[in-house]
C-alpha cells in the first residue's frame, strides 16, 4: 500500500492540532511551521516536498476561473474514481453540486486532489477532510457541525448506482 494515505492521515491530524479559527475560516499558520511538523511526524524529504505541493493546490484554488458543466449533461465517475472514493463520498459530492453548494470546478477539484494521492482507497473521513479543505480555501462558511455534520451528510445523500 502507498504511503500517501498515511500522509493524508498525518495532515488531518496535524491540521486538527495546528489550525486556528478566524471568522469561521480555517487558516494554516505558515508553510515553514507545517514543514517542521510534518518532518517531526517522520515523513522523508521527498514525501515532504510532494505533500507541500499537494497542499499548494488548495492555495491555487482561487487562481482559476470557476467553470460549470454544459447544461443538460451529467458527470459520470470513472471506475478508478469509484474504487478510490467511497460511494457515500461520491453521493455527498453529487448532492452538494446538485444543490448548488459547490460548483463544477470545486467538484472536480475535490476529485483531482484525491486522485493525486495515488492511493488505492480513502475513508469517508479523509474524503470529508479534503472537501472541508476545499471549501475552507474558497473562504466560504459551509460545513458546520450544526448544518452539515458527517452523520447528516451520510444519512441524507443521494444513492450512486
């Protein structure tokens, strides 16, 4: 199994301990502090560089003009996407797009970030973390425990066939 799911788990743990909440937006303190914390977690130099590049994708999220799918079309998940991303994660993503809570660009960004991990699968918690990071970096107040907790999303999502 790839070390990439470990990287995601380390990042999730690190961000839970490192983030500060300012006006309900999650902000990373700085890349040097993050680099030091990841190094303390035991990641080698090459893995550290790849991890920081992966995280930079979130910083560049707002640099691209959002796009939308052509009206009347539907996004079909590839077999690889369906193997890696849990079904309930795909259902949540579809529902968020269909309800207008995320746009097509954010939809694709979440999938691309997950696929960049080059892993065999992720957990629903890892999926939600990548989704939260995407929304947080869009500077939007979206996923709060009161409105869209994990339990709510899992119990109120569309079914993927």
